[in-house]
C-alpha cells in the first residue's frame, strides 16, 4: 500500500478543498505496479495543488487585510462624523439666530424707534455683531482648532 499526504484543492466555492486521492493499495486482482503512473500523476497534482493553495491563501490574506483597512477607515469616518455633527448643528443654529436678529433689527429700524424701542434696537445690534463675530472665518478657525475637529492641518474629511 502507498499512502500520500492529505492535500486538498481550495477554490472560491469550496474553501476547505476537495481531497485528492492519497492511498493506493494492492489487492488480489490489482497489482500496485500498474498504479505507478497514477501515483506519479497524483504526486504532480498534489504539488500543483499546494502551489495553487498557497496563492489562494495569499489572495485571501490580502483580501482580509484590505477589508480590515476598509472597516477601520469606515469606523474612523463614523467617529469623525459623530464628532463634527454637533458643532456643525450648533453653527447652523447660530447662523439662523443671526439671520433672525438681522431680520428683527431691519423691521425695528423701519419703524423709526424711539425711547426703549431704540435701546432694544441698540442691544439687538450688539447681539447681532457678537453672533456675526462668532461666525467670522477667523472665529470659526479658532473654534475648530480648539475642538480639534479636522486635525492639526485641517485636512481630515
């Protein structure tokens, strides 16, 4: 009897591999000498299968590593989005407040206010100036740096 090592041919559809015949036995009606060509062919097939399996394993390892990188990048982006969304919502609210104050001040001016209405307009103008100052490009840059929203260079997504 001749027993060879267990070698399986891995494929995309059958990852564990289909077994190659590995044992050849003599019987009353069959002599082992007649199977020598099949044994040699089987050894050659096993060698080819090992080469193919190594390439398959390498492709699988690379695909797994690439998937891990994609998952890590997706997680990094998800965390970044979660960090940026609240400050962005706050900025949008501040901009809406500035728009409302601007509209209010314009309407109040058209009525030519006097007395307390004039004081309200002056106070509202000061509030609008403060909000617009907080929304200026320089102020936004400083707020982003303080919150570290886009890294040191501001180049994150």
